[in-house]
C-alpha cells in the first residue's frame, strides 16, 4: 500500500500555501469581484470587465496545469 494524503508520515512532503500565495489569491478574487460588480453597473465597461474575468479564469487554468506538471515531476 502506497502512502496517501491521509498518511501522517507523509506530512513532510506536503506543500502548504505561502503568504504570497494567499495574498495573490485574495487579490485576484477581489479583482474578479470588482469586475463582476462593474459589469452590473453599466454596458460601457461590460466588454472590458468580461475580458478581465476571462483573463483571471485563464490564469487559474494555467496555474492548475503548472501545479499538476510540477507534482508529476516531483513524483518521478
């Protein structure tokens, strides 16, 4: 049986988010919330706001892909 995520002896190998990661998450969450709020106010900013939201989602996908690539490299 391979040690899994619930194995207490595997704690040393886990990566916990740093303060920078948490601040970056809070910033992009706030930016997305601001963009959604602005989109609700008027039509003029709608296209720009949707581009900001699309960029935030694209960044999240790229970050997840990078995380998976790094995780696989560390295993092998």
